């Protein structure tokens, strides 16, 4: 409901009064549970989003990363998630506490799931042993976020393939 | 002068009237040249920043990238550049035209200079031939921007070394 309303009025136009009106409750009911607009939106986002972040494990790490990146890119770019998430990221630039929360609840979650998947690939012998895969997970996520937030270029198949070419060239055992 | 004022009052607190007052001119004098606050700040930023982005060419690509990344990271994090640049990036999240301008004038400039340096390394035989270095330049820049904008972690020597380890593992001829 919150995200639907956000999709209608935009991140900047959304406020707790409007959410309360749409929900048919008093605004204090909302404030009791969510002390601020970012807190409300973070919870709304995590309900629709986090459940869909899992990687497949087909035994082919490159294919599984590719599938998940191509699936999550449009989800991040379009409603209901895209504009609200972008608005929160913008607000986090001048609010270090929000940035820390956003990092912990979303970005670090994505990185950790990525790390889990590539660590399994390392154990299966698809990736070389003894490399810092935690940082590799950050590079994979970071490159896609950078393109999404700071460029005018889309995250398309060519992007994902170029990223995975680099990743496998650096860490694959068959490089 | 604009950036000094921005450092005092913050990105959100800055407006063209205040800049005109500080400069001792009428606000129309400012508006004639810069139609908006982002336009004014983009010009102010580019005067202090772009000149300092060049890479050394000592013949050791890893050392030259490392030196430039460690030099530019604090410049991006601290005044006069840091807070204004962060404010523009935030505003660009809800303003696609500003995002395109920011991308063209700053991020793409950094990527192209990075591409120049690593292309020279490829010609010198330090990096393997036949790989997509344009995307590699995006990965290098993107990873650092991601950490700067979306995490609570600093860009320190460990970060830069881990990034360059990955880069050289993927593209170095001595891997």
C-alpha cells in the first residue's frame, strides 16, 4: 500500500499523513510504528524485495549469477521498488544514519547472498581457492549499482556478460 | 567561492540568492549565467576537480592506478568537493537530465582517463590483448563509487589493493 502510494505521488510527495489517510487510520498509528518516512519505506521495501534475491544453485556459478542479475536489474529500475529505493538512496546521501541502515538491510544483504553463492562455487572447484571473495561480491554488486545510479546506460545482457567475463577471468579455475 | 559557501551551509541550504549575496552581485547576474543551482555547482566543481584527475604513467599500471585512487578518494569524501558532489548525486536520482549531465561531465570523464591509462598498459604488454577495457574502467570506478555512496566502509589501502588484485588477476599478463 505504501509502495503503491509512492508510485503514484513519487518519493518526494509521499508523507506519513498521506499513508495514514490511504490506510484509513490516524497518523499517530503510523508514527507509533515508524518514526519517519525512511523507516516506513525501508520496511515496505524489504517486504516486497528481499524474498526475491536468492540465487539458484544449478552447479554453474556464472549462469546463476547471470540469471539473478538480469532478474533483479528491472526490479530495481521499475515500480514498485525502483523509485522508492532510488529516493531512499538519495536521502541517504545527506543522512549518514540512513545510509548505514540502507547498507546493512539491503546492500550488505545482497553482497552476503552473492558471497554465499560464489563461496559454494569455490568449494565446488569452479573458482580458485585463496582469493578474497568478499571483495569480489562487492565488486559485482557495486558495478551494477554504479551503472544504475550514476549513468544513463541500462543494465542489459551485454553489461552482465562483460562483468561476468571479468569475474571469471579473475577467479575462474578454467580461465 | 560557491564551494566555500556550500561547505558552510550545506548543499540543501545553498541557493542562488546566497551565492549572489556572497559575490556582491544581483541574483540576476548569477541566473544569466547559471539557470539553476545544479548548473552553478557543476561548474564550480569542475573548476577545482577535473584538473587533478590525471594518472601518472610510470610504466607500472598497477602503481599508477593505486596512486590515483588513493589520491582521489579523500578528495571525493571531504570539502570542498565531497559534500557538494554528494548533494548533486542525490539530486540526480530524481532528475534524469541532471544525471545525464553528471555522468557526461564527471563520471565518464574519469572512466575515459582510466581507459586511456589502461589502454596504454595494454599496448605496453602489461595487460592482455583483446579484452573489453572500457568495461574494466567502469568496474574500477564503479566499485569505488559504490563504496563511497552506499556503504559505511572507507576507501582505504586495503580496498584499493583488493580491487587492483582483481583487476590484475583478470587482465594482467603476469597473472
